[in-house]
């Protein structure tokens, strides 16, 4: 594995971003999509090759997968020994993420060829996609915590650009700003966390940092535990703050509010960023620092667990009431990421204890496939119906057979029905939770049922429920392309197959907390409960939404309080608005504005006034009268003469 | 009484200050130009006088004088061109009228 090959994986999308971003509008208006897709094809091929080499050829030494730093360049040196490097790190999770990111991105690129066809800013769209892919790959490959922060922000920027792609739509503009500000706010925590960890560990490099902060005899660990604030050690503070950054990107409570709104972006973007890649960056971050969490600071890991579990349940409840299909998927994403988070939270380090870690990464892997499939399928439906609302759909199974079949596969996968991929990863997560924390296990099990319910509510509302007839006006419009162009169907079919088979990957062999293969056995007893809950959820959805009835209305009226709360997303947005508009703006914003207007501006104005008044006074001398000048000239000369002749020594 | 250096210097000084006086008091630009010429010629006389009385064998002062006369001729040409342009623009050659660069 040469460093060049691996460096090319992120650099190819960067090249296509630069090419399309700089010249796309003029020269590649039509061919931009092909260029972007080809560069991604190169990246995906290289990362598959890298993964093959790493997992099967050279990554393993004595049965343990090594952390390989294939490239290391010193970037900024502040003082001897204090420097920021740029490096490429290969270890099981980064290689796994490489494959996921490039593959999903490739699928989205291909899909967008059809979905975004005819857009005015087609090549710009592809340049943004390439930028995002580059940043995400850079994030995944980062070898030190500062580098990951740089790419973290780049990911945020490209997400901002893509959500706000339809910049003439006010709601999209608002959503992109919201996503950017909320995640930036969380990133502040991340930055402070980085500073704390790096200050105590005296390094930014992941390998060294993890080694120093987990080795109980190292002086750095002692200093990190000894220092602290409010009775919490500096190490815990650092990890919690880093986790806040991760929670912001991964839409964990209470930073989840940006994710549903981010659905204003084009649907393939949602599939790429808000389902499979960027939103799992937080999970990836915690997994990256997992040894520190697990070995040195179980308290912080417990926070991760509870936040994850709470988000999983909370989002699942909301997802049951939403009517915008993309928003349902957004909340479902949040819920599944909650799964990954608490799976990390319940995990221990090393050997059998590390089951949660493996399960979390496994779920990340399978979720990326079926959630991207769900979003792309939803995109195809939206493309056909021209609406996001469930009410405008129904009975589409005959009109869109491919979409219907693949969507069904994805729904079964996310509901955890065997033998689809979600079943295996979810079963592993639940097993890990069962052995660690019964409360979380219960929450997870209940959430699994809810997941099945809302996914099949979505499925039945789109593809069954009623005949698709109320859009006769659109029939002629669709005469041309039918269900969807081939470029849109192909990714659906590929992902559909993957959503079935990825569950059979012996994931523990490759990814585990300590690098050694984890032979997770299949526990039949553990599998029964989630499957029963999942099937129950599907059954309830079948009863309520298979055909039109007043059952949903009756159910919602019996649980009126809960239903209303969930429909309004439990008023979290309103709480945020209250906090920002009423409290932050009034107590901090307005006083600072006053100070800015009166004190700061006053000082600046005073400087200007002084210069103006002073020059007005002086301008009297500039009379414009030649003879006036001549007199002063003469007086000056006489003074000089007098000075030289009489006063000189 | 022999005409010596002192007398000539007195003459040139008188001539110079007559020029200064004329430059400061006249508003007519042509007159001011003439005053400037007076000052230049006062300097010329100084050069000649010093050359004759102090360095009799040399010609440096004479050279300078001729040089100044040539420059003065050129200067007069330029100045009169300026005056003509001012007259075209302002309709007057009074120095106080040409003040449009003032605030």
C-alpha cells in the first residue's frame, strides 16, 4: 500500500471540486456530472483496493490490526516539538469508513446524474458534492486531532453549501444557516475539548494521545486526572466537550434541531450527508478516541450512552407523527445514530467486552447502506410525485416497481427483520446493551418496535393506502421518463442488494475495539425479542396504514398529549427560539449591541471627528492666494537667514 | 568715487527687493512675472559682480548668468502660456481670481 494511492482517495474529489468549481460554469455545464462521478469512481476503486490490502494482506500483524500512519508531513511548527502534522492514518475503522464514504458518495453521484438533470447549476452541485466527499475522506483519514477538526469544519461548510443549494428558497437558506450555526456552536465545545486534551497529553497525534491518556503510569494521564473544574477532572471535561462536538454533527440531543430542517437540500444530498456520512462523524470521533473513553474515563462514556439512548427514543417517537417523508427519514437517522452512540456507550475495551464497539461500527456500516437507499428511494418518489407530503402519495407500488421493491428491502432492514442487514447489527447492539445496562436495553428494544412502526407507516403511506389517481395532471409529464431514469434506478438496485447481504459480513473479524478479531456468536435468544418487537411494529403499521381508515385518527386522539407533543417535535425548536430570542438576545445581544454602538463606535467616530475638525482648522492656511504664500515664504526665508547669521554659534 | 563691490551689491539688493515688493503687491500676473524677472536679474548682477571682483581670472559667474538668462526666457514663455490659459478659463489675469482649487 503506497501512500500515493491512499492520498489519491481524497485528492481525486478535491481535484474535481477545483476543476468544476473554477471552470464548471463555463466549460463543463453538462459534463460536470460525469467528471465528478468518474473521479469518485477512481476514489471508490482505490479505497476498495486499500481495504482489500489492509484487511487481507498487510494490515494484520500477529492477529492484531495495526494502526498504520502511511503519510506524515509536518505542517506547522510552533516550537521544536510543538507542531501540527498532516497525516493519513489507516486502521480498521478508518478503512471501513473509507469504503462507506466513497461507495455511498459514488452511488449518490450516479443517482444525481438523473435526479439533478437539467438543473441550472448542475456542475456547481457536483463541485459541492466533490468538496464534501473530499472533506469527509480527509476527516476519516486524519491522523491527529487538529487535522480532524480542520476537516470537521470543512464538512460543515460543504454541508452548509449543499443544504442551501436551492438558495432562492427562503426555507433552504434558513435551514442551511441553522445547520451551520448549531453545529458551529457544538464545535466550539469540540475545540475547547481538543485544547484540553492536547494540553494535558502534550500531543495532537491520535496514536500518542491515546497511548499517553490510557497508560496508567504516564505522567500526562496523572496531570489530566489531577487537574479539573467543579469536581470533574480535566480529562472528563475534555472528552465531554469533544463529545459535544460529535453530538452536534451527529444530531444528538439537544443539538438535533438542525437535522430535520436540513432536509431542504436536494434529496441525494440528504442521502449522502444526512444519512450515511457526515452525521456519523460524531460516532466516528467517539470511536476514534474510544480507548481513552473506555479505559480512562467511564463517566464520560456513560454520558455518551444516555445521550445516545435518549436521542434514539426521542427521535423515534417524533418520527411516528411526521408527515413529510424526508423528515421521517431524518428523525429515523437521528434515532439510528442514537443506537450507534449508546452501543459505544455500553461497550468496554478489548476482547468480548468490546462487542458494543464492533456493533456500533457494524450498525454504522449497514445503516449507511439502507439509509442511503431509503433516502434515494424517497428521492425517486419525490421526483415522481413532486411533493414531500405523505398525503399526496399512496398506491405507488404499481407505478414504481423498482423503487417499491428496494424501499421495502430497506424498510425491512431498518426494522431489523432477518435476514436483512439491520437485523444483524441491531441484534449485536442489543446484546451488548443487555449485558451492560438493562434500562438502555429496554429503551433500545422499545425503539426497535417504534422504528419498525414508523418505517412501515411510511412504506404503506407511500406505496399502498389508496390508489394513486389524484395526480392525473402529471401523467403526461411522466410519460417521458416513467418511474425514474436508469441512473437513478441503478444505485437503488445496487444498494438494495447490499442492504440484504451486508449483514452477513463477519464484521467482528475486521473491526473491534483493540484490533484483535472478535468472534461474535449469534445468540438466538437475544434475537427473538427485537424481531418480535419489530414484527409487532410492522403489524400495527399494517393495520393502521395498509388501507385508508380512521384508525390513525382514533389512535392519535386517544394519545392526544403525546401525539401533539411529538407532532411539534416536543417544542425543542420553540425552547431554542425562546432561549436565543428572549434570553440571549436581550441579556447579551442587546447590551453588546449598545456597547458596540455607543462605546466602540463612539471611539471610532471621535477619531474621525478629530481629524475632520483639525483639518478644517488647518485649511484656513490653504488660502489659494499666491501672494499670501509668497509672504509666508519670505518670512520663512528671512527667519532662516536671521537664524543662520545671528544665532549660529 | 570708484564703483566697488559694495555699491553693486547695494544696487542688486535694491533691485531684488523692488522685485519682491512688486511680486507681493501687484495682482496682475504679468506684473508679477515682471517682478520675478527683476529678482532674477538682481541675482545675475550678483554673479557678475562677484566674478569680477573676487575671481577675476575665471568665467564661472558669467556662465551662470548666461544660463539663468536662458532659463528665464524659457520660464517667461511657460509662465505667459499659463497666464493665457488662466485668462481663457477665468476671464481675468488677476492672481486672486484663480482660486478654484480652494475648498
